[in-house]
């Protein structure tokens, strides 16, 4: 009979622990989910296309080797939107003499980049036909978006603190990160 009472006590203890941990209480099962319901889905705001870049406002940056092209951001075009997208004008001067101008956005949280508009030689903008978010990947060639993401525009999943910080990083270099 002693064995039966031990089993009964053990069963009672398991039931009591289950109740204390909420395993049998439905209201606690989705506790973390209840907090997630307050998180609103991300919504992109419409970025205003800036004025066409002027040479005196271009800040150069190194895109890493091999880089035959020269890369610049227009200091006056940099903005951080309420949607946490860093928008900027990128100017790429190719080794062969061509110049490409694009108005773009960088979404740090998802590590994506999007082209909103393309600059024309006459100093006007043409909206991109199908602007899509594309993952920023580090590549051996054309790695400038990866460099912009890591060194100048983003601090992990968040944009840098301000437009001024972007300009400071471009002028003086990104802060050195601890490897801890």
C-alpha cells in the first residue's frame, strides 16, 4: 500500500508542477504571442526624390578591392525615414568614363537595398520601373552596397543614429568595432 501512496503523491506533484508552470492553463500558453500582437507590420513610406547631386556635395568612399570604379554619396540626399530606411543618392564613376546616378534606400533590419530612381545625363530623374528590395550580399565585384551597409549606413539591424553620422563616417571613416 505504501507503493500506491507514493505513486499518488508523485502524480499529485506532477499535476501541481504542471499547473504552476502554466502547462495546463491556456491563458499562459500564448503569453509571448500576446505581446507580439502589438507589433505592427513594417510599412514603407514614400521617399521624396532629392535634387540632382552636385559635385561639391559628393563624399567618396572605398568599396574594397578590386574597385576600378569610384563611389560617392551625395551628402545632401542622405535621410533616415520613419520607416527606418536610409535613403541616399549614389554616384558611381566607372573606369571607362561613364557615370551612374541612382537614388536608393537601404533597409538595415532586413539587409536589403532598393533603387527608387535613376539619374539621367540631363540632370533629371526617372523613377525605377519595378523597384524591388534586394538582399545585400558581399561580392568580389560590385561590393559597394555591402560596404555601405556595414561601414556607413547601418549599425547591425538599425540605421546609424543620424544623417550627420553617415556624413561623419564618410568623411572620417567608420568607428572601429570591438571583436568581442
